[in-house]
């Protein structure tokens, strides 16, 4: 028994105090809570603290925060967050059922396998693209349903975004006084101020458009768990509204940076692409790098505080600052388009590009997805269009490629490399994107995977049978493509036969 624990927690370490069959109680401590793992359940009790970012100093405040924690987490994990329970009697003899006024409150949760937390799955090398695609489904749906910040509220206002970013630099300068680090922080601070001046109008416009929402607020891998085949979020921020209400792109940046900190740039790139492929919120791309640098420097500050407390080395601080510097200075943007018949492997090849980008600075646009978005269809929803008709008619084709070009220009101007996954069977379509690259001064290349006629037909039939892809290509479509294909010209000597990294 730890004599430093308060009497209530010491008493609650006794298995006989819990209902049901409990043979052992484990205690997990955070800096703000005690979590008691007992049988099938976990009981989270808030420490009586008052810190700059939270106030648990009175029983009434702790009850409110427990109630908020239950309400907020039940938005995405109602089967894990069960109830707020009262503790009665005395700290030396606590009871879960009793009369009189409660002496404390706890959030009762259903336990899960700790080994299935995504940070631990990642550490074992088992975190896969399928997990992050599932997370993207969950996150986009959650953000779409989340409460929207009122226009008059402070949440998401540009000034409220800049203030904590500036605080990071002030705190890091105080915590890490060494001259070399001060110089690096000064460069990061100057970049942050310059970027803010450029991005502030976009921040305000996004708030007016409803993109500032009541988010999770702490969406790193340790706050997600794999249950069955699905990624579940838990443990959102309940104690501080300013940390929870934000532009949804700031929340995406949180997970993006955590994946980078876990040295998984391919998965970081995959995650962002899966989120925006579902939401279509590519207009947020200019903001992602700003928020990612901010998130990396928050991690640096937390590491610096911990280092000062434990008198440890500054290696973790330096690593997070180095990550912020890499994010601040992305590699030169490039534009890659694909070329080929349905079933030749364009999406597989572009997948390889995304996963091979060691700087996680590549975004992909898929014609099959954007075409359906333009016509109000979900990516896997069938349009019922005949070959060269409906959403595949000539005017719809022109509209789709114009939209892809518009989005590609937006992303390239925001210094993201872009892969446009489309057939590009027409020379005029390829030339339009080559011209775009030339106008913007970025490198241009064509990714042209090859397949035999038998492979094309086999893949199209298999994909159609699965029914879970945005493509609606059929053998009839393939035959039409073979008749109308405009092969690459001799002057289109910028061809990549297979995928390669953009970094």
C-alpha cells in the first residue's frame, strides 16, 4: 500500500469493496486522476486539484466534470462510458451504495484490453492502413454531428488560436534557456507569426462556415483503442472548453503529429488522405501544417516540463522541436497524375506513393470520389449511369477534371505535393495539369502502371463483385476506354512506370 495515496484511494484498492467478482484492483495514475481497474470495470476519480487549465478543487466541481466526461465521451463510446457513480460513508470505509451526501464521485467505465490501445498496437508494428481508414470513417462522422461553435463565441477565433501558440514559445524559452535552442525557437516563432498573418482570414471564414466544433480535444493514439475490427475514441477533454472547441483540422493535426512522433510518416499521410477523401474538406489544407507545428511544440513543452521535474535529458524536447522544424519546411511540392485504363493499378500505385512519402507531405485526389461528390453521391454509392452517360457524360467529365485541377492548385499553393488518381486518357486533360505545374513552378510527372488485358478484366470483375470501391468501371467501360484512349505522346517523357517516393 502506498502511504502517499489519500485514504479513500488506499481503501478502494481492496477488492472486497466492489460489487461482483473482483479479485484484484489495479491503480493507474495520471497527473489529474486516479483510475481503479476492478474486474470488468474501471472507476475514474478526479484529483482535488486546481491548475491553470482545470479546477477540480471542490466536490461540486468534480461532480460537474464527471457528468461532463460521461456526456462528452458517450458521443462516440456509449458502451464504454456507463455512469457517474457516488461514493458514500467515509474515506476509510467507502461504500458504493449508501445514504447521506456522497463523499466523492467516479466515472464508471467498461474495461478494455490495454494492449489494444493504438499507441501499443503501433509500438508492436501492427497499426495498419485499415485501422486508420476505419478511424477516418468514425472521425468524419463524429465531426459532422458535433455541436457547432456560435458565431459570437470565442472558440476558433483567430486571436484565440494565436494566443496559445505564443504561450508555447514563452514557456519553452523559460524552460529551455540554452542559446542554440533559443535560436531554433526564434525561427519557429517567426514562421508561426508569418503564417498566422496569412491564415487568419481563413480561420475566421472557417468559423463562420461552421468548421469550429465541439471536438475530442486530445486525439492521440493512447486515447484510441481497437475493439474488434473498429477503432474507438475515448477520454476526450472534459475539463477545459478551450481545448475541446476547435476547428476540426486542428484535431486532425493532433493525430497526424502523433503518428509522425511514432515515426510512422506513411500512416500519417494515409490518415489525413482518408479523412479528407471522406469529408472533402481540402480547403483546410493550408491550415494543417500551422496546427501541426503548434501540436509538435505543445509536445515539446510537455516534455520540457517533465524533463525539468525529473532532471532528465532533453532528448525528447529536441525530437519534438526537430519535428516542428521539418513540418515548417516541407520539401518542394510536386504534381503527379496517373494514366491508364480501369484496372491497371493506378490507385494501388498511388497508395505506394502516399505510404512512401517520408515527409508525409502528399495529398491524393481521386476522380472517382470527386466526381460522385460533385453529384451529391457517397464514394461507394452507385450512380446507375450507363457508359459515357449520367455522371460519366462528356459535360460531367469536364466538370470533374476542372474540379480536380482547382483542388490540385489549392493544395500545391499550400505547399503540399499532389497525386491526382484519374484515368487521364485524353491528351488535353494531361496537358491542362502539366500547364498547371508549369505555372506554379512545381515538378510534374505521370504515373503509368501497366497491366495485361487479362489482368484488367480480372481486376474489374473482382472489384465490381466486392462493391466497396468508388470506381464503377465495368467490362463495357473498359472496352469503351480501349476505343477512345489517347496514348502518351513521345514528348510526354515524364513517365513513372511504377510508384516511387515523393520525399
